[in-house]
C-alpha cells in the first residue's frame, strides 16, 4: 500500500500516523510537509527573508522526525517532500505524481500557521478521487465500523479496502441505515400500507446486503462482531452507533454526489467526518489498487 502522509509537525499529525500504523498492512509511507504562507498578509514577502530560511529548516526537521517515527512504528518510509505554497494544491500536486492508495492526515481545526490540518484535511477528503484517512485523536485501533448503503459499488470499495487493512484481532462491525419515509418525502399524505411495504423492502434489502458483506469478510478468515440495520438519519445514526460501540475507525464511501437514494455519499460522509470523534477512512469509487489478479 502506497500512502502519502501529510504533516505540519503537530502532535495530532503524528497521532494520525500512530493510529494508521495499527491498521496498515505492508505500507510504504511518503511524507509531505508544506511551508504555507497563505496566513500572512498579501503585502508581506518572505521568500528571501531569514524567516523563510528558518521555516525551511523546520520543515526539514519535521520530515526527518516523521521518517524516524514511521520506522519506529514498523512501517517503511519512502520519499520525503518539502513544498512551499498552498497546502491543498501541494498535496494534490504530489498525489498526481505517484500512485497513492491513501492520503493520511490529522485534523484539529486550528487557525493560523497550522490551519491546514483542519480545513485542508476536509478539502482533501471532499475531493473527487482521493481515498483519505483522517485522524482527530489517538486511539487504541481495536474497533472498526464499515458503513455501507448496500450497493455493489459500496461493497466493492469495502472489499478493496480490505486488501490494505490489517484486521487481525480487531472487532469488526457492519451497519447500514434505512431512511424513514418522513425523510424521503417533503410533502403529501402517504398511504400507511404503502409506507409499511417500502419499509419491509428496505429491511429485506439491507439485511441481505449485510449478510453478503459478512460472507465476504468470512471468506477472508475474518469474523464480524455485529451486523446491524439502523433506521433514521444516516449520518447521525452511524455516529451514534460508533459512539456506543467505542469505534476507533469508521470506513465509509463517497462518490462526491448527493443522490437521495445513495445515503452514504457526499453530504453523509461529510457529516460523519465533521462530527466523528474517531478516525474516518473515506473511500472513493476511484480508489487505486495494486491488484495482482
């Protein structure tokens, strides 16, 4: 697995690295540190200043420290990169140069010189193609929740993710959410029998989807702790369930759309990322793999 680790030298970024190491399998970690001047007024020029040189030296120290941390965590460090400019644009530029499977960031939402580990992580996560692992605080890396909408593309994304995750001795939870009728329609009095029929069909579809997904895990020698069909607002139900089960990592899909019938897309994954206290792995349809078959 090829990973691009983005760091500003903050503790939360190294917590993200530590958390990720508990899930990673055969990972090669490239590191990028961006000297971002965007927090300064436009009339301030720093390119030739002592401040610029100091920041460049700090970036070198951050990259060296990150390399040592990666090796101490039992992973392989690849290349290190130092950019100057927009953090988002720099990360995207580097991601285009290599065949990365995952972009790894921490997120603390701070402002100023370290602002990009808040807003930048969201911008990268909401991008069209980058599968992104976002961490907010250190955790034990023991419990993982796979949230799916039951579609073939969502389950395929999960299956592909399994190729890169170490799930031995982990507690694995599977869930899907059925939106209730009052969420599906804005107006109108609906026939109660028709609503019941729709709900029954939703329940059957969701149960079969989870059963099939469970079999995929079993085929890989992995046992799931629980499979559950929830009902209500998708993002909130997933967040509540994750909190109740002390989940350390939520895996969810996003195709960057907001179709009503595809509840685990676009806006739902954003709400999960914004509000989850645990780590979040947002898998895009265009996830890159190194399939050998």
